C-alpha cells in the first residue's frame, strides 16, 4: 500500500460516528431497505451488529460480513447515502477546515467503512484521496453490492493495527475515534495517544481506556495547540441554568457543545465558574453577585431583566439578552442571540451593549475589547497592533453612554505579549480572543 510522505506527526481519524455523526452502513440500510416489509427488524439487527463490534463484543470481520449481507444495496443507494452523509459531518469537524487544510499531508482517514462513500465526503475538507484507507465494495454487473474485498486488512479483525504496522509511519501518531478498533491502535503500542471522540456517541468500554476523552474536535485541537476555528472549546464553558428555562432552548446549547449545569437558584460558587448564565425573570442574579463572576461573558434571561442588573452587567463587560415578551413560540430567541455573541461577537438585540453585527472574516483572528466609554481607546488598541507589525483586516467600534465595544480582525498570528498589552490598556473592562 502507498503511504503519505513522512512527517513528524500523523492524525489517524475514524469516519463513522467520528468524522460523521452517524454509522454509514446503518444509514445505507435505511435507504436501501426503505420499502422492505421487514425493514425495522433488519435495521435493528444491523445496529446491534455495529454496536457489538464497536464495543469489542463481536469481531469486526463477523460484524462486517453479516451487515453487508443484510444491506440489499446498489450504486444508486450509495449516491443517496453520500448526499445524506455530507449533511451529517460532525459539527466540530465541519467548522475546522483550517486544520485540515494546513495538515493535509498528516491527516489520515482510517476506517472499517467503505471508500465509495467516505472519499466523496472527506475530500471536501482538503483530505487527500491517497490518505484515505478504507474497505471497498464488490459489485455485480447490475451495480448491486454483493460483497467486499476480503484481502484488505481493514476488513479483518484488528485491521487498523495490521494496516498501520504495514505503513510503518515514523513520528508521533495520534488516534481519534469512538470504537474499539480505534482503541486497539493504542493497545498495540503503535500510536502515542488515543482520544475517545464522544461528540456523537460515548461507548463507555472505549472511553474508560482512552488517554483523553474529547467531546469535540475543538477539544482535541485545543489540547494539542493546533489550528482551530474557535479559541476555546465549548465543552469547557459551563452554562449555568437557574429557574424555569425551556428544554428546547437548552437542547440547542447542548448541541453546540456547552457544559450544562442545572441549579434551582443562583449560587455564588456556581456563578463564579459559569461562562454563560440562563435564567428566568424570577431567578436573576443580583448586581452584587456579578462582582465575583469573573468568567461570565453572557446572560440570557427568559423574561425582562432589571435595569440595575443590565447596568451592573455593562460595568463588568457581561452582555445580557432578555425576552420581555416571553413568546412561547420563539424559544430559540435567547439561545440564538447568546450563540451569535459567543461565536461571532454579535450584540444584536442586547439590552445593555451597543448594537454590532460584524460579518465573519475568513482566514482571520477575531479579538473583542470591551472598555469604559472614554476617548482614545481605539487608538491605543491600534498602537499595540502596529508595534507588533500586525495587519488589521477589519475593525468595528460601537459605543453607548457606558461602554465601548471593539471587534478587531487580524490576519496574522500573535504571541501572548500582544494579548497582555491589549488587556493592560487603561479602562479595559474585558478582553476576549474569539477565534
């Protein structure tokens, strides 16, 4: 087998339930057996076989043989599957194309799935065809799937281990996946670290043996100091929920990856740890409680916020979104506003920050500077960038009587000295690196 050009590190990434949110063979069965009278029973058999293999309870070879026999699929079904899978790429993978572009020689997709559906999906993320290792189907003259290449090591038990041994890659190898076959790479001693990927499914028998559990690809990139779309993984940001908050609103935050913590009231200890607070009108924090909430960036109130809280939030650089009308048919109003601020820095419809809806700038870093509304701050910010020869590609300043809010997009990397100098500017309330 051909192997990529040698580099100092490699990233071995699984496909099913890792790069994508789903198990592709399970999804193919739902397409190919849509009109079969016993489809529900067959779906269940295929899912059970998948899980038994992924959890190490059944050999991969036995599982694969039985699943392919049950499929009754053809090339047309595969075309439908590919369209479906392109919409099911895991959220944290889809937003990190910058990593795949910069490390395309080092990223390998290694999967017990099939190239026929994997290649069209992952090549859209700068992953090279020659770096995709997977099984291949065997078709009859009419395009029906009748089997697979049994000589491919990935069709056999311990196939990933066999393949990596054949390839004999030189350097540090990191494995990312959700299944037992991914853990086997660590168990064999071939890879340096195994990261159990749990964004889509957590298999306890695999996760408990991992070097690190990574609830998102952002977490993996953050730990290893690699290029990423967001500076700080959402799973590390605690979202404190107090009072009567709609479950669908919380479901949106969970899907985004936030670490949700429920409490009946706003305890000072929990508020100090929170990056996001969701509360109802009757469970608002006091202005005094905000004084020690050093990590808190945003409050989403399902109801009307008091004027005193809005002012106290502004003084601490905490943006607040409220919903005085409490429209029951618009439960996503608050989470949408909160996520738009956390992801892009947008302050649209805030009750205490000046209005700003900046467009996203690709291939740039975004920094947020919140300060007291006094003259000359923007000049000082730009002076820091000029002193470090950092080019500004976009800059936005808005103010209200209380605070000034600046978003700066720069097209170059920066060291900690730049960040420390921006934080040290007189009258700075809060500084944040967005992405």
